[in-house]
């Protein structure tokens, strides 16, 4: 027989509905509120776009373009979400995308066709993630410093490979994936890949031991270690995962642009971190949401599209994104202080 819950001392005797719920239900309720809030923001942006530029914004091709552009940074954001959930950070994702894209589009690599480009992009991404993971997990470097070093190194190597030139893709099977003839029921292949990565990422984070260990490490690394979790190995795996996502994103970018450039992935790290934060992933670790991160990506991509269609300057767009990031962090701090 369950005992009635007494009100907290010094309180009014009236508990909020959320506080009366078990801990996991309380978190789920807050997650639902965040998701609904993000959906509301996205819906408001769609309305704004439809009002300001109804013919252009609501055109099917424009909506396909928005989803396609969101796919590249979205795949990177999925990997970033795992890293931030564990209490880490990865500032090198944009540079890794650039390095993977130029390495996969060299003349020597293209001789191996579709498989050669895909394999090279993914293996370069994983290799960079391996270096990050080893430096952080076993080398004892702070994630900020280790990934900042990778950012500089990967950018420099990408510039050295290309010598500042654009590398054109000549493999037809890769180029055809960017054409409208390859769309499946009106959905671009890049969007389908993004959807698959999102679903897999959600399942791993929410339905597997790996996901629970990631959250535990981000919440309290020492407690996770005492509970039997190999914290160093877990962190290594997480940066490998982030690198893999960067490799996939590089391949999608190659399809989208038909080329490899050392400037690819510029500021992707900021966009991915921002999307994860406004989506509800806690910057200090211990909580992550793939669904929120994806909605964050869609919000930022929609904002970019609306600004472009209305011929608004990019500096105003950056200010708007910065304001959204600050607001999201303030909301996170307020929520954390009340739990």
C-alpha cells in the first residue's frame, strides 16, 4: 500500500503536477514541452516565410533545398549531440568535413569510383575522430584544446592537398545522386540519409547501453567510473562516432556541390553546437536529445533560407542566430536551477 506524499517543509502544501511525477516521467514531460516549443518556433518561421515570400518559400523545390542543406549539418549535429551529452565538445567537425571532402575527391581516389570516394570520406572522418579520442581519453587533454588543435591541423592539411584549388568530381554515380531524377517520391537522397542517421542516433542514445553510458559519463564521470563504466573508452568511442558523422556529411557535401574544397564545412562546429543546445542538449553534459537537435538544425536552416529569399544581409542573420543561442542557454540555466 503506497503512502501519501507529504508536502515539502516550508511550502504551501501545493505541489506542481510535474513535481508529483516520478523523476523519469518529470524529465519526459519537460522533454515534451521543449519539443513542442521547438515545433512552435519552426511553425512560426514557416508562417513568416510564407507571408514574406509565399511563391518562393512555399515552392516545392525551395522546401527540398532547405531539407537538403539541413541534411549535411544535421548529420554532423547528430554526432555532436553525443559528444556534448558526454560532457565534451568538438570544435574540429567543420575542418574534418573539409579534410574528408578534399581527400575523397583527389584524382587518385576518384579512380576507385563511388566506393572509393565514400570509403575515403568515412575513413578520414573516423581517423580524425580517433586522434581526438586518444588525445582526450588517454592523453588527458581538455576537449577544447585537443579539438582546436585538430581544427587547425585538418584545415591546414586540406589546404595543402588542394593547393587552394577546387577539386571537381567526375564520377557519374556520385553526381547523379544530386540530380532530381534520383529523388525518391520527391525526397532527395541526402534527406533520406539524414533521416536514417537520425533514427539510428535516436535509437542508440535512447535504447542502448551505449546511450545510457554516454548520459552517465556526462552527468558524473567519477560516479560512472565507480559504477563500472570505462569512461576513457566511452569517450574514445564518442569521438569516433563524431568523426564518422563528419565523414558521412563530407560525402553528402560532395554530392551536393560536386566538388571538394578546403573551405567546406566552414563554421559547421558553431552551427552544430548551437543546434544541439537550442534543441535541449545540456552544454555541461548529462542530457541529450536527438529529436531536439534535428529541430534545431531545421530552425537554423529555415532562418537562413528566409533571410536569403528576402535579400537580408548575412550579418543580421548571424545576430539573430546569436540571440537564439543566448536565449537557449539562459533557458537551460533557468531549468537546471529549478530541478
